[in-house]
């Protein structure tokens, strides 16, 4: 009887072990999370991470300090940090496949001259491939592309990509299809040296209904201006999410006009479009000492042109951003957190970010402010009497002595004397006053933001985003 009981218990244990292993395999195949081991009570993405992902190094916070600065403690933030407290990237328990020899991938995304083109409607999820060329006969990085005929969801998980000087196209390219983009649990590495202006991902999102979701990815050893580039116009219903990613070393290509996590919208002067929401949350981003140019901002909330672009909601929460100085001691970035340029940012949430501004000039700025220009405010119009206000667009805020902040709804004229700006809200009769116009912020919630070097507050205020950045580059 005892032997029978012992055999029964052994069978139950074996069954449970096999079941757990089976669940682990199924989780790895889908990029799903395994049981989380989170050292800090505030989650910040830890519980949703795949604990089998390949990149986790507790020394990454310390190694991000490269310009002689010091922090208030070794781990000043009270939440879990991607790549440090929990892993990101592809599942290291999955044997990555050679895309050149996989019949399933080739059936849906036929191969030609270094490019896998998925362009026939709905594409099955792509999981567990090595597109770096390291295990194939191609010898160079591949480009995985989703053409304009794609629909449904374009999903890439647990895969490896590489950008180096041989790339003629981004390793991942979403080409104006209507599919929602999901890019999770992947690694896209750079060569670590200047020489390629190609970004890891090109996302030409023009559909009025598609969304972009980039989470739990590792972007180490970068050598180019940005992670994501879009040359087209963002769709009217688009939402964009960049969460729980690790990014190291952007900006090594000598491009003084840009250098940011993502640039959407392209150069579409005057086209005008609205994005529902943009979110940058829980990322760990390092501007390394090797950076060779002064970049614009970590998060570029505009498009780089005057095109009536506006976002209904902008969220920047719980990011760790480190800006080191270059080898000569010069700054590597203009705004360590965000620059809105001409864009209207809508309802802005800006909480619990930890920044090291050692190699940055400023903390954050909403955009290009136009101020101290005289206009006659009568009813719902402001008519310019002196000064030049070129570049002011629909969606800008207008302020002045005794005025309630209002939003520009129409622009008539070229910006000089005689230009009329129509604004919303109640009529306001203030006569001839000095007016200030800034890119629009509908509302602003900002709290808990900290300077890593001295613990001081880096909260911002509106309508013109600004904030104290002690110990920034002088």
C-alpha cells in the first residue's frame, strides 16, 4: 500500500512538473508573462514582463552614469526598472528560427533580396525569429516589412533584429496598412557606432483606426538618431504606446536637428490631423557619453513642422532618463524629457519621472512660444497691431493680462500687423494688450518628478512646459 501511495504521489508530482513546463513553453511561444519576481512594490510593468526575457542586468543603473555625476542613491526610484529589476527582450528559452528556412513565414511573407514582405491581408503572429542574419546564409540584417494591404493585427514577438551600416531599410517596416502594430518582447540592437541613419522601426501609420504598441523591448548599443521613424502622416484615430522598454546609446549619428525615441507625422506642412493619445511610460533610456551630436529631446511630441498636428492626450510617466555629456564635456541633448515644437499636446500627464540632466540644456518645453506681441482683443478675436506671429496655428493657446486662457480656432493673415486670431470660450474685451501664444495644452497634471543627481523636483507647469533642471549642462 505504501508503495502504491508513493507511486501515486510521484505521478502527481511528475504531472504537475510537466504541466508547469508546458505552460512555460506556451508562454514563451506567445510572449506571455511567467510568474513575476518584482523587488519593488510599485509595479511599473514588472508583473507583465516575461521573466525569461534575455536582457536583465542589475548594474545598468550604475553603468549609465558616465560623466562624473553622482545620484542620491543606487536605486533612487521606488518602482521596478526595465532591464534592471525585470528582464526585457526576447525569450531566451526559445530557440530562434532562421527566417530563410521557415516554410510558415515564407508562405505568408515571401522573401526576396534580404526582405520578407508580408502583404496579403491578415498576417499570423511572427514569433521567435533571428532577423540579424547571424544564423542564416544571407550574412546581413534582414528587413521584415508589412505592406499596405495588411489588415487586422501585425504582431512581432520574441525576435532579434540588427541595425548596422549595411541596412538599406529599417529591420522592421510597417508600410501604411490598416493593421494594428504590436511589437513586444523583442531585441533590436545597433552596431554601437555612427554610420547608419536607419532606425530600428519605420512605422508609417496613416490609417484612421490603427494603433501602435511597443512594449518590453530591448534596444541596446544603438548608433542612430531614433528608434521609430514615420515618414507618412499619422492617422486621425491613431494611438501610440511606448512602454517598459530599455534604450541605450541613441544619437551617435551626427544629426543635430533630431535624435529622439520616435518621430511621427513626417514633414506634412499644413495637412492637419489629430491623434487620440500618445503614451511614453516606464522606460529606461540612456543618452551615452559616446553620443556625437546635440539631439533634440528624448520624447518629441511634435512632428518637426508646422502642420496643425495635435494630440488629445499625452502621457509621460515613470520614465528613467539619463543624459551624459559627450567626450569633450558638451551636452548631448537639448531637452532631457520632452519638446512639443509646434504641436498641441492636449491633456498632459507628467508624473514620477526620474531624470539625470547632466548632459542636457533643459528639462522640458512645450514648443515654440511667441510672446510680447501687441494685439487688440475684442470679443473672440485678437488683431495684431505690432510684432510678427508667423507659425501660430489652430490649437495654440492665447494669454494676456486679464485674459482667460483660450484656444485659437482660426488664423487669418500672414502673421504680421492685421492678422486676426479667433479664439474659443467667452468673449473677452481687453483692448490693446501684450499677448502670448503657445502650442496648446488643454490641461496639465505634473507631480513626483525627480532629479536623479540631487533629488530636487523636476515638476513642470503650463501652458509653456518648464521645470527646474539643477546640475544640467551649463
